[in-house]
C-alpha cells in the first residue's frame, strides 16, 4: 500500500467523523450555520461567562466593529445575554444564554454517544492495534514536519 493511499484513508476518516456528530440532519434548529469567529466567540463566552466586550475583542483578535456585529447576531439568535456592569455603566458583560448552554450540553452528549457507537465497531484488540498504528503515523508526521523546519 502506498503512502498516498494511507493519507487518503486518513482524510476520508477525518471527513466521515466530522460529518457524523449526531446522525441528525438538522443543525442549530435549522438556523444558519455559525461562522468560525462566532464559534470561537461562543467557546470563549462559555468558558468565561461575564467577560467584557473589550476582553472578547482582544482574546478573539477582532476589530470592535466586527465584534459588535458578531455579538448582535448572537444576541438576536438568543445565544448570549448582554448586561451592563453594575459598577460601571459603560462596561457591557457577556453571558451565555441557557438556550445556548442547553444546546452545547445536548451536542456534547450526542458526540459522546456517537463516539461510543464508533468504538463498538472495533474489538478491543482492533482498538489497540488502531491506536498503535495512528500513534506511529502521527509520530512519523510530527518528526517529518520538524525535519523540514530545520
């Protein structure tokens, strides 16, 4: 088997696993798919509830005008809640909505179930062999990349 075939299999597996997070066709309750920046923003807001918009702009590395547009879209879709800071009315704090937290929790459960379903395809021995082979390929690719940089 040639290396090209192996890489093709790796890419096919990667695409297939990305397409199978839950087995459902609907995404975001039939709403438009979130952009990369929106997903980054959502992750940060969930990890740091009550963060300031200025902190978000710095962490996500977006211009304030772009940040405002993203936050407007997320607020309009019910994903975030903006609140004025009680100590400083000029500061806006951003919180994830319960709707967003529920959706994220549901998706996490779906991913975990999907992962368990996927693991059931292989026997314990096959899982060990698959992990061993993946680690071997990963080590090769990591070392090969490092050699090219030198």
